[in-house]
C-alpha cells in the first residue's frame, strides 16, 4: 500500500476534512453543471463561490436531467482552485461503472465524494430511460470506504497501487417519512462508513432539533460530521411550493409570512398593474429577505450540538453565497494546509 | 399470477397484417383470471377483428379457441389442426404463451395480442398490482413479506429513500412506498431491528442480469433407459 506521509492520519487529506477535523464550522456549497459542454459556466460559478466555501458539491445529473458529468465539471473546478465534492448516484451506473469512475475521479484530483441513491428518472428529461440501481446509497458508502481502507473492490478482489482515498459523505433526509426511522437510517450510513453527512434543506429549526436530539442519543454526531442543509428562498411562491410539493422539506408558516411580508409594498397591485421596475424591486426585496432568513437559520443551526457545518444549496443563484457566508459571520474561511497532489 | 393487458385493437389489426385467416388463441390460466386473454376475451377480440376488418372493406376470417395453458406442450397439441389451417395466430397468452406457440408450431406465424405486464395480484376488484420481480433470491424474510425489489421504485435494500411521503412514493401519489409498508409491518411485529442491519449489494446473477435462466431438476427428468 502506498504511504502518504503528507496525509498525517487524514482519511483523504481534503480541505473539507481538514476544516472539520480542526473543529471549524464547515461551509459547503453546490454547483450544478450546465446542460452543455461549456467549461466557462463552471468557471464563472466557481469564481462566485471561491473563498466563501470550503468545498463545493458538483451534482450528478440532478433531478435526472442530463448535464455535464460531475467528474468532468469537478476536474474544471479543481483546475480553478476550488475543492469539489463529487456527487455519485446509483441511478445511472452499476457497480463496475461506479468503481471505475471513482478511480478516475481520484486520479484527476478529487478528494470528497457524496454517495446518493439518485432521483428516479421519472422526474427528469429522459423518463423513458432504463434505470440501474444495482446498489443503493448505503452500499455505495461501504464500497468506497472499503476501496480506501482495505484496497478492495466490491467483489472482494484486492488491488495494488494507489487506492482512491475519498472523504466519504452521505445524505440525510431528517423530515422524510417514516420520520421515526430517519435517525436510524442515518446510523446505517454511519455504520457503512460515512465520514460526513449533508442534510436535506432545513427551515424548521424545532423539528431539526428534535431530530438532532435522537441523533445525539445514538452518538452519531461523534462518529460523523453533520452539515445541515440550508438554502435561500427566492420568493414566497418558492417557499409554498417546497412546503407543499417537495417530500421531506418542512417550511414553517412563519417563514412563508416573512417572505410574503417582504413583498407587501406591491401586494395591493394586480399582475397587470405591476411595472417591470415594480417586479424587479419586489424580486430584489424577496431575495434580500430570503438571504436574511438563511443567515438566521445558520445562526440557529450553529447552536445545535452535533452540527459541524452548513451545506448551502443556492443552485442557479450562486451570487447569494457570498452575502450569506459573510452575514453569518463565517467569512473569511479558515486556511488549512492544501491537500497533497497525487504524484 | 402473470398479469397482462390487451393491446389496442388497432395494434392487433396491424399485427395480423394481410393474413386472411386468423386464429385468436386464448389461455385459460393467469390471463383468464386477470380478464385479459381468457375464452371470453378471445371471443370478443375475434369478433372485434372481424368487424374492424369488415369496416375497412377487407373482412378477414377470424376464429378463436382457448387452451387450458399455452405454456405447456400437451395443451397446445390439442389445437394443432386449427393452427395448421390458419395463416396467423394472435395469441392472447402472456409472452410465454406466444413463444410456446412459436416454438411448438414453427411453420405458423404468431403475434402477441397482449402486453405482459407483471407478476402480481388483484389488490381489489379491477385493480392489479405488482408483487414479485422474480429476482431468484427471495428477500421477503428480511422485509416482513413485502418485496422492496418489485415494489420500491429504486429496488432499495436499505430503504427508505428521502422520497417517501405520507406512505406514498415520490414518483406517483398512487404508488405505495414499499419501505413505509415494510417499516409499518416490522414495527407492528416488534422486528424493527431487522432494518438496522446493513444489507449488502445483491447478487443479481439469479435475476435476469445473469442471462436467461433455467432450472434443471434431475430428480424429475425423464432419463432415457440405458440399452
């Protein structure tokens, strides 16, 4: 087995791992690759996030819509000097493809991995596709942990040479049904080897506190780093949509009211009466409040024992990350020793 | 049982093409019970095709017959004469029945009148739902008799995913979340500890992924006597 003296006992030596291990409150973000082969889109988004977050998740055909691959976009992100968290779903690849892609991703400099089952293809732009689901997210966590820690492929064969040393993450949906089982499902992911967890969007702090209480009872917060998911709301409509249509997301009425109140100056006018300038001003007022709500949520989440950081999901609104991180007092980001390059 | 549904009449008409003599063959087992291809449906299909082709100005001779099981040679032998006389067979059996006819009567062109949909049961009058994926390595002992392979949209072994809401699957409000059903069942039997075990990746070799499957029971085979 190749020795990595520079890893100093780190699992992967990634910036994200180092930030968390040093006890800093971590900040991750999200970058959705384009539905094209344009590298500049990735570079522009990376520039907006650069220095405000510790690492950025690169989504893997999110909502089952074809986009540039997570590993392809991640390579560009690495070149831009930002650290990616590669998302890998089980929807589009069997265990052979997953393992070979992960070997390639590591060789290209990727160090963090988020293991997901993946949205069903029904939601995307190829609903007539055949899905794979050869393995599930829990099994994927075990698989990549074993590749790193035991140098074995899923079949049990040992391999020689450089092993892919990923900082292995998994997702948690604290408010999805059956809600009583959710802390135990998290326990399964931790048992499988998840080094860090990123949760679904949290807007309902009391509900999340109840979840975290059970997580602490199970001792999971001491075995993994939990990053709570947050995301700025763009409009009251978006808040209502998430409350009513997205499984596993709770949006309290109080937050919907704050968003609605932000647009109260324009509330009396019908759609036709609003000028272009009115709409622009209202959108801007909503966004400002959305960002402020996000900052408030982060400050409350920081006080919950066992929360090691936040994962800011501002897809297609990367500009929001800077004011959120600054507003939450999380800027500048801690400086840790850069991960060693593969030689 | 094997559950199937009829193809639209227009598609059946296209499938019989220019044949003058058509034999609609029903099956008396699974597809009878799911009202897709029994003797009643064979008679209706036969009459519908007669009428439809007549309306098109090119009426065909369509007759029908139903066998007990299209998937067994001995029952197919009983219709050998009728099959010989026809130009084409429109099978109202499942996909197995269609193939059995093609294999047993190689001189006759056979086309499917049904779409074979799944292995399931009538969950209520007029409603059939899938229950088994025939994966070849039954996991029902771990999941309280509810199959995650056939009934979870993602065939998860360590479910539920984050798309479970109010008992239904995120892909469709009319689809039960299999893992909610499993959770409730194990909870009611005080067996939730079964869900805490990490289930390893499944060996899909026993499923279709291992190639076409075959079972050989030497104890049941008829071995030619040694001379």
